[in-house]
C-alpha cells in the first residue's frame, strides 16, 4: 500500500504542470538541432514547459534568473524508438498473428524503476513497444520518461522476423508472413476507424517493423507507396557492406539496437554504410533487455567508425523524432517544442562526457548527484 | 576547457559538411550508349551467320543480322568491336536462386497468394554464378512443397531494373515433394497445421481439385481464390511439377478439369506421353538431364537422355532447365547434352533462349536478338554449344556486366621485357649436366 502511495505521489509530482515562471539556461555549447551544429555560449529560454527561443542572441525577460553551465553541452533530450521499459511480466500476446486490440498504454506502470534508468541516460522520450512475436503485436506508445503519455499518439508494432511464426500458428514462412500482411493491409486500408492496424494501413500512424533481412525490407518497400505506409525498420539482420549493396535505402528510417548481435565483427562501419546509402539511421536501447546507455554508446561507436558526428547525434534526437511523427515536439530545441534537454559535462559523443542534468518540459528530472 | 570545446565544435561542424555531401546523387547516365559488336551470330532456331553483328542503342537491340546488311545501320563514329561469337543471353526457366533454406509455407497446402519474390535476395552470389555462365534471366519458382504453390518471379541476373515479373505464374506439385516434405510428420499425433495431410498422389490430386472447385464456386473469393480464378481465366500460368508417368497423367487430367493450360516441370517420364501432352496443348520445362550413371533417382524414374530430341519431334513446345545444377550440368551443359543425344544445335540454343522466354510470356522482350528486344547477350570464345568455348562477356540491357568485350591480344612484334637482374640465372652459360 505504501508503495502504491509512493508511486502515486511520484506520478503526481512528475506530471504536475510546469511552473509558469521562465527557465533560462546557458551553456558552453548549445545544440538546438543536431543536424545544424552547436552554438557557442547559447542560451535556452523555456516558458510553460515549451521552448520560447534558443540560440546565441536570446533576449531574456526582465527579472529572469539565468542558470549558467559554463563548459557544459546542452543537447535535445534523446528519443528512443524502441524500448520495453515500464512494463511488468511478458510483453507479447502470442495467440494471434494480428493482436490489433493490444494497446501498451494500458500496461505502462508510470513509476516503474526502468524510467529512472532511462532518464539517467539522457533519454527523455521513449517508444514503449511490444516484442516480435506477432505480425502485428499491438500499439506501441510514446511516453516521456517521466511516465507521462504523449497524448493519444500511437505507433503500430509489426514484425516480419521468424519470431512472429514460432507460436504454433500459421504462417510459417517469410513468404507466408508477407502474403498475409499484404492481404490484411489491403482490407485494413479501406476501413475507417479501427485499431493500430487500420491506422497504419491508411498511413495515419507510423509502423515500427522488425526485419531480419533486407529481402523482407525490400518487399515492404515495394508495398509502401501503394498504401502510403510510414515505416521504421528495426534492423535485426546480420549486415555487411555487401548485403546493403544495391538496396534502395533513400530516406528509409533504419533503427539499430545496442547489442553487438546484429553485426559481424568486421562490420562496425555498418551505420556509416547505411547512412551513405541514403538511410536515416537511428539508435535504440531495447531497454530493459539492453542497458539504457547502450543507445548513446552505439552512436559513439558509429561516429568512431565513419558516421558523421552530426548524423550520429541526429540518430539519437531528431531522426527518431521524425520517424515517430513527433518532429516539432521532441528531438530538437526549436521554438514551440517541449523543453526536454540534457546537460552533458562535455561533447555528447565523447565517451568521457557524463550526463549532469536532465530536464523534461522545463523541469529537472535527473541530477547526477542525486535523483530529483 | 573552453579551448577544448571549440576544438570539438570545429570537429562537429566538419562532420556537418560531411553529412551534407553524404546524400550526393549518382552520376548521370552516359549519353552515348551505342554498342556495336561484329562476329559470328548465333540466333535461336537459325543457322549461325558467319559474319554477323549487333547494334545496341539505349539498352535495346537496334539491329542484328548479317554484317553486309548491318554495316550501313552503324552510327557514324561508333566503334565496332570484333568478337568471336554472339548469342542471346541464356534464360533459366526453373531455378531457386537467391532463396535460402526452407522457404515453403507449411501453414497450408494451397498457398497461391504467396510470392516467391518476398524471399529472394537479389544480391545472392547464386546470381553471379549464373551470370558468369551466360544466364541473363532467371525464373525463380516456388519450393515444390505445396500442392498449389506460390507465385514465381522473373529477374535478370544483373543490371539496374532487375525484376521483369514480380509475381507471375503459380506453381503446382503432384510430385512426391508435396506429400512427403512436411515438418514434424507425426502419423500418430493429433493433426496440426504442421502435419501435412495428403500422404499419397491421390490425396494431392484431391487437394488440387478441391482448391479449384471452391475458387470457382466462391461468392466472395479469398486472396488465394482470386489468384486461382486468374489462372482459370488464363491470366496467369500454372507450372506443374510431375515427374513420373502417373503424376504427369494426373496433372494433365486435373488441369483439364479446371480448364487450365499447364507447363510441366521435371517431367522425366514425359517420353511415354508425348501424344497426350500435345493434345492437352501443354508445354514442358525439361531437365535437368543427368548422365544415367549419376541419376539420383535411378531405379525409380526411367528418364531417357534423348527426351529433348523426342520433344522436338513431337512438336510439344519445350525448353531446357538445369534447375541450379552447377558445373558441367549448368544450363549450357544441358543444351550440350541434348545435342549429344540427338537435338539439332540450333534448336538446342532455342531451348535455352527463345523457348523459355515464350514459356514465361516474355517472347517479345527477351530470348532473341531482334529489334526492340532487351540487349541481353553473351559473347563466347567460340560456338556457344562447344565444350571448348567459354563466355568472354555478358551484356545486360546494353551494359557489360561480366567479363570484358575487348580481349588482350598477345602482340607479336614486342620483345620480352629485358631482364634487369644483374646476376640472372639464365645469363650463366649453360652447363652440361648428365
């Protein structure tokens, strides 16, 4: 009982409206949008939880106290496009190929201890997603790592890997999975209302699709323009530069997990290769099955092995926000966006840099020397 | 600290410049795409033309034939490349290239809505191997594990636009594969979708008959039934795998019931039934021909090595396939074997070029070097069906995708490079040895 009270109190504390007063903070370097570089000595002004202005020449209203973080870097809060945090027990309903009634919003435990780990890693937004055990495993839900939902926004979670076939029901083959998906999408595309499947089939919401090879990716790419599908591929394939050769990846969102399982030893440069092929590479944590910090570590490794620093940082912030349809709200500190940011002790892609503070909607939710 | 930060800023901004160029566009295609080849020309079902040639423009055949007639069609300034022998690119009518592992759907015995292309890795090395052997187009067929199988696809082995037919003919199977190759066969356990139901040829025939009957009757057809209706309406072909005499007869019988014209595959015992096959207006994809001593099914099947020659005599439309056999049994090897056992060489070339194109419904696009066709051809070092010839270059859509057209010639006049070694062994006076 006392635990429940504590959770309620915490949830209440975290979800209470942001203070009406302004927050102004300056840093050694301010990254407004990862793809546009950083501003030396930039100032960020937040009012009512939203960014008012950010940059070198920000006029502060009279009487505003400026918090100073000299030598530190302020970057947009990280966006994790695939995580399983805040859930208890199993994450998948396996009995049906299309679990269209499953909405993970019903299952998120707001005060779950996983959220604190995510905040400590500098992640402010995460997509809480079901697993890969069904062709459609349900609706994934984007949340702030305070535990608050981002409105009614949902993302369909699909899987074309063999895991989707291992539950004693047809289809059993890749061809079977794609044929069933094609027929189901055709029917769902013409349906009004409905669940995540129909919304995905009409192109209203993005779909996060787990793929274990580029063949199924290409098959879905051929299908996408017919229905106007919005796709994010969660890449679980073993990739080498040869595998990628000739695949049309222009503008394709490719999510890369934290583990080393997806890549052969000689293929650390794969994020760079995918980026060069035109893909928009984003990094995910898959927490709690991987460490929350794994997302940033993978981006650092990719930047070491050929990915540009801007693309690596964008893969943690603005690219996942675009992929999830949350651009303008999270992933960049542009005016009107949520005031979600991280204060790093140094450049975010330097392994030595620590997360000093994390803010969500202008409120501090993490401090390195003690949880807020 | 501040100086360190500014260094990092510089690094980040440099990276930003890098990000800007990483989306650089591909170089624009070259404007001059004319290619002129002169050499001995082998066309399907024709006598070879000793002094022939081909003019290729924009990836298509502009003209082909005897050089005397062709010379005035050659654009001014175009370079004429002399080559030993030219033939159309070979076409493999039955292959599983690019597919990996067990890809047959086990969820049902009737899966015509499935597409093989969903499981084809176009970057698989199998395509490179086929290309090196002169094969330019492949029909990838469904795994024969279902009685009514999925939709095959036709792809080129290289080039830019590789998919010719994304989802074409469906496969059928009355061979033993369809009733013996299930997963987890549990004769005493409860039937699941993993347990294959037909255990006999009779059972497989029934599954086929029922599927087409239900498709005909259905008021609101399922996706699978819609495909079967296309087949019955003649909009989509049916390639039927039937090896033994009884299987071939059953295949012809049920297809006539369904009102479908079929193409027979792997029909090793078709020589018994040539009259009936001709009467049913069926075509045959024959092969792979195996040397009798190597035949894996010796004793069960009774194949004849002269079946291609008999097929040619009977007038049944047929083509040859190697079905992914490598080495001496590749597609060209099949044509050579057929010639060894009585088929005319020009007809044998037809059986691996124009005939498979016709069976796949692509007779107006590939399979021959005619005006307007895709410029898919092979340059050989000698007659294409000679064991001493090899492919020198393969051209797809007017571009050289394997080998080279201009062969280095050993020049007669040039001296060997002088040996600069001051104490070469060869410079010593020869000593007599006993």
